[in-house]
């Protein structure tokens, strides 16, 4: 039976009868013939036609082969094994780096393919990030948070797939003395990652090393405090807290003007004084009358004329509204403990000695104070640098815990502090915010994705998607605190009642003038005098009565 010829092999050199049964040294021998000769020498059947021959490395077979051929087979086999092992290890290391499957490291990942079926032709981007609530959080073996949702929306808009890995050293990115970058910035610079999607502050130093997109969140630098350690102790004049200084000043002015109007209305009204008897509504009596309205003690003396009654009624209404507002405000202060913060600004923070303060080590916030030319901010940096072994936090979670557990104030991104206040009801952020800045996505220098991502972020902002994401992840657990915010009552809040008081006083004086005009007209008709002259005489008699009495008294005392 004719043996089939293996395609691609040349005719064996030992196929002729005259040739030796052993292959010639130094010549190439096809693998099939080599196996056939080896099988014949060992008394075994050659491999079946159509099946790939299996090379064996058993010593008894190799010894029967010529030395060059056996050596070639052994080295080829070892080389294939080494190449195969190297490729396997390389693939496994790459997979472990981005899928987060390494033992001894609790890293986790996010794969766009696990969320939705991505396009087969979409490019794959490797993303580095950092664990920080609520931007990136671990839920089992998956990642979630604001930055993950943002990345998903950008992926849908720009049509790319992604794999997310947590930064190895757990840092944002700082420049070391030898010129190398750490953290996420370092991974982007070394092109270990295509993008860094995290709460990464855009700074000029980082901009020299990487490119940043348009900011997707805007923030500043604030002070995070624990409420009990930051509130001022009640002062001796704490009872004045319900009203602001301006309101107290306006209240005093309203009291004096109202008492003066009451005195004038009582003097001009003929029903209250006709010039023959002692006036009941002297100025001192009017002051007492006005003060009595605040204590709800009634009115003595009783007003008789319409003008005085109008002025009195308006003042009573004003007093009741002011008294109600004061009682409500002071009760709220006592019940809720809504004291003023002892630390309102960074200057207050530097001057106090009760609280230690610091920021995250190697953060952009620390760099901001280090490079600042402002004297107060320089003092903040010098104070932190003196205690750098104790006041710097390694991560955001550690900083929050230190604020909760000890007398410590944390200086950091205001938007992250707002989240901490929303999650922990006993935390508060000081009003002052420095250094407006933004969070951006870092890309390698010259990356074509920088402009694409910037445009996509702007579109998400214009469509309200970024606001929606912030509302989702910054939801407060202390929503009732929004109703507990309190501040002293300002004058504009009581502007309406002040306006009513002014109109009421003007009306009372106008009625008093009308009453006096009627009396003057009646008297002018009886005495056949001009009404104006009689009215002027009446006004002079009422307003200059004390001077006339002094002259009369002086005349009686003369011998």
C-alpha cells in the first residue's frame, strides 16, 4: 500500500534501499520520519497517518537519535514552553491590574462590559481612580459613585469601553523631590492609565504634567468642624440674640418716635387737653405708656380722643408683633442651642488654641497654603507644617473620623465637606470658603481624549445631568437641619410692621390736627377772628405752655 506524503515535507533521504536506515548527520529530518525511525528502533508501531506525531522527551528515545537532532528537539520544546509561560504571565498580570483580582489586595473594579453591551469596535480605555465617598465607593467587588456614573455617561456619549482600577498607592498625585509623580497623576504620566477620573483638583503644577478637561464640579477650601467644639459659649447678653444690632436700634428709635407722636397728638387734641387743667399725657407719661405696651400691662391713662387712640392702637399692634418675634426666636435658641460658631474664618482658626487643624498630606489644599502670599494663609501653613507629624491625614475618611472623635478641624474641599455635613449631623462647615477651583479628568499630555471629554462634560452640564448626579449622591441624611438654620432677625424682615407703625403715627397726628382745626374754627366764629390766627394761637398755647408756666412761677416768687 502506498504511503501518503505529508504536505510540505521533502522526500526522506533514507527512503531508497541503498541508503542507510539511520539519517545522515547534519541533515534536516522531517518530524514524521524522525518519529517513524524512533518507533522502528524501539519496536513500536509508527504513528497513524493523518495524526500529528507526538514528540517524547523520554531518555530512551533521545539516546537513539543523533545528537544534533535530539538537541534541536529539546531546545525547541523548552523555548516553546518558556514563550507560552511568559505570554500567560503577562496576560494574567494585566488582567489582575485592571480587574482587581490579586490576592492580598482588596482592589475592586468596574468594567463597561459588565454594565451594558458595549460596541465591539469601541476603543478600550484604562481608568485609574481613588476610593472616596461619594465619588467612588466599593460595593462588594464593584465600584459605584458620582465619578462612576459620570464615566458611564461619558462612555455612552463618546462611544468607548473602559476598565477602572483603584490607584496603587492610594494618593491623588504629588511631585516628589526627584521629579517623579505619585498617585493617579503618576500613573497617567507613566501611561499606566489613559484617564484619571476622581475628585482631582486642577492646579498649575499638575497641569504641567498632564492635561485636564473642563471641571465637572466646582469647589473651594473650607473648614470642617464638630459642632460641640466649635460653638461659642453663651454670653451675659445672650438674651439679645433674637434680634440683630440693627433691629434693636430700629426698635429703640420707633419707641421714642411713637412716644413723641403720642405726646403731640394728646396736646393737640381738644378732648385730651383744653388748656385749663393739667395734661395727663406728659412726655414722661407717654414713655411709660409705650413701655407698658411691651409688658402687656394695659394703658394708663385711658385715651379719650380719636387721634390718641389711633396712635395707641398702632403702637400696641407693633409691640405685639415684636414681642411675638422675640419670644419665638429666643425659645428656638434655647431649645436648639443655635449658638454662633466660634470659628467663622481662617483668621479665627489661627488665633484659637483649643483645636488642632490640618489637611490631607500631599494634597492640592496643602500646596495652596504653601504658595499663598496672604499673611493669614501663610500662618495657617506654618502652623500645620510645625505639627506635620500629627495633623496631616492620609485620606479623607481618616480626616472625617478625627473631626468626629477629637478636637480637630479639617481643612479641605468644601464640596466634600458639604457631603460630610449631610452624612454626619453633628458636623458643620464654617462660612468662609477660599480658592475657588474645580475637579477635572486628567489625561496624558497631547491626548486626543482631552478635548472630546471637555465638550462632553459641557454638554452634560447644559442638559442638567451634572446637577442631577450631584443631587443623587449628595442627598442629606439630616434634611431637618435645613429648617433648623437660624440667624438674628434683620430689620428688613420686620420692614412691614415698621411701615404700618409709621403710617399709623402719621394718621394719628393728622386726626389730631383736624380736631384742633375744628376747635379753632368754632372759636374763630365766636371771637370774630381769623381761623389761621386762632389755630396758631392754639398751637402756641399747647406747645409753649411750659415756658409760660415758668414765667408765671417766676413772677409769683418775686417779692
